[in-house]
């Protein structure tokens, strides 16, 4: 009997939490980033990429790889940068040396789980939502950087 009461109580508390608690607020720049990654996913699929992972994380490293997909027989690790303005610096410039090192480590972790030794590269995709009502401007930089 006590198990049924406990399960009922937990279900009731879960339901109350759903109704009363608001989901965590998402900052405006995070909304732009989420929207950009979604746009990038479908853009790359239209270009013929076969997408295999989104927001991939390794338990051994910080950070994530936004998108991973095959462009023909080349495995591509794609970093997506979304912006609403061009005022500061180009979106692709945000993939600096530190970010490249981070992505390189993450890619190495991912490649440990891939059979064989496929060719691979890093792509950067910039998306601008700087013209209200217009479709986003997307630029893909294939083989954007290499690791030394």
C-alpha cells in the first residue's frame, strides 16, 4: 500500500511542478544560437551532407561539437556561429585558436569511436539574422582550419 501512495505522491508533485514552475529562461543570444544550429543542420542536409550527430559532447572534455556529418567520404566537424549583427567582428572569427584547440580535442575523442581512418576536416558555418523578415545569410567555410 505504501508503494502506491508514494508513486501517487510523486506523480502529483511532478504534475504540480509542470503546472507551476516556469521552464528556465533562455538568454536572447542562446535563442539565436539554437535557431542558427537548427538552420545549419537543414542547410547542410540540402547540400548533401549526411548528418550523424548534433551537439556532441565527450565525457572527457569540455565543450561540444555543434554538428558532425559526412560530406561524401569526408567526416566534417562543423562549428556554427550565429549573429544578429555584423557590428563587432565576423561570426567565423569567433573560432579563434583556443576554440580550434577545443574542437580538435573533441574531434579526436569522436574519431576514437569511428571505424577505420576516415578523412576529416573542420568546417565553420556563419549565419546572420541581421535583416528582419529576410531569410538568414549563410556562409559555409569548408576546411576552415587545420590543427598543427
